[in-house]
């Protein structure tokens, strides 16, 4: 493919995004509580483990089964569980100790998630939200295997419970994240987001993935971009006061560079006839997470297609300001592209 390389620098210059009219959701009732599974797990008495585990299973009847079998990977037999508990508790005690320091008070995070849930209920009143958060510490690869979002710290375990894996929220400078084995799973451009400030957005992204099934498989790139743009637009609606850098996963410099160079990025896609390509090998450079988008320069973000998709969706919603979020989700991306007439 003959690519026209854009010589552009992603720099600090512009103010990003527009202020929104935020609906008042203060009267919407959302029941939500948090259980700190990791505290009870690391308090297990290994000298009387059978009784301690019985108490843990009594307190967490659903999540304990899920944790030991699906997260910790134990066989259901008691001997297998007790063996894995001893090994894991010993190996991850330093992680728990750090978690106690970094996330000493989860109540403010719970409050922000609950507020996000109010917005979900405002826009989608029939959606059944989880009513319980369960924090835990699992193996490093647990969320990598269980979550659709490799950088996410939250997982939906059943309709009522959302798990929050705190091992991926200890701050980008946490020494273990820099080890070679961890970097294989979570390279630096991902592990820099392993911060407690991302927990709320991760939790709402799990809701979005449950609420809106991915419909982009096999579609042309412009439709895939718009599908991602729909999800970012939802996240923006659910978390209207949280920084766009947290929502997109971009750095401030990357995000400001995207806004400054929005027309150039779009011109690149058009000039190189990329919009209607569906070849995954071609699209991976623009629709997958990464340290950057190579042809746009080292300072550009990876997954730049979602930024353009987000702008297309925003423009379409501005032109159709009577549309609900549900109508947005049910409008084919092809129709959004054709009627939006996006041209930055």
C-alpha cells in the first residue's frame, strides 16, 4: 500500500473537548456496596486453613467459588484449593502490602462508580446494574485471561457482582510492573495506566461491553472506528467529569496532539484509501492498542482510530441532538458515517 506519510508533531496546544450539559442524577437510586475480599483472603489463618476457608466461603458464597476456580485456577477438591492458597498467599503478600498503602480507602472509588452507575440508569433505566463490588488480588495473568480489555482492572463475574482486581492498580512505577515477564503481558504503554485513577473508567467500560455487544468484526475500518466511537461516547456520558485522558487511555500530550492534527489524521486515512479496508493486517496499526501509531510519529497514540470514531459520533449526535443513546447504539455505523458528513 502506498502511504502518504504525514510529517506532524503531537504537541501541547489545544483545549480538548466541549463542556456538556450534565443531567442531574442525584435522585436516581443505585444500590452499591463493596466487599474487600483481598483483606479477608490475606487474613486467612494457614495454621487452621480448613476452618478459615469455610468462613471465607460463607462470607463470599458466589465469589469464592469463582475466585478459586476461575481466577486462582484451583481444582474444586479441598486439597488443591488449600495448596494453591498457601502458595499464592506467600507469593503475593508483598502485593497485598503495597495495595494496603496505595488503596487504603476504597470508599471514594466506590462513590465515583456509583455516580457513574446513576448515569447508566438515567440513560438505560432497564439495564440491570451490579449491586456489589468485590475487590481482590489475583495472579498477574488473571485479568489478562478473563477480561476483554487487557488493560482493565474490572471484570463482570455475574449479573450482580463486579470484581475489581487491585493488582493492576498500584501505580505505573510499581517495581513488579517493570519486570520482563510482566512487560511481556503488559508493556509499558499499558502498565502506565495501572493506577487507581483508572479503576472507575475500567468499571464503566465493563458495563459498556456488557450493554453493547461488539459489532465491528469484519467491517470496514470507518465502521470499526465508529463502533469504538460509540463506546467512548457512552463512557463520556456515564463519566462526564472524569478527564478524557483517563477515558481514552491517551496521555495529555497525545490527546491534545490528536485534536490539533484531527484534519491531518483524517486526510491520511482518506488519501491512503484506508476507510473501507477490512483487512485486519492493515487495520491493526490503527485499531489496536500500542505505544504509538508509527506512521504518525512517536508522540502519537496507538489505537488512533477510536479517536476519529469518537469525533464522528460526536458530530452525528450534535446534528441529531434529539437522539437518545439507545438510538445511537442501534443506528448502523455505516448510516452514521454516510449522514454525518464528517470533515474536520
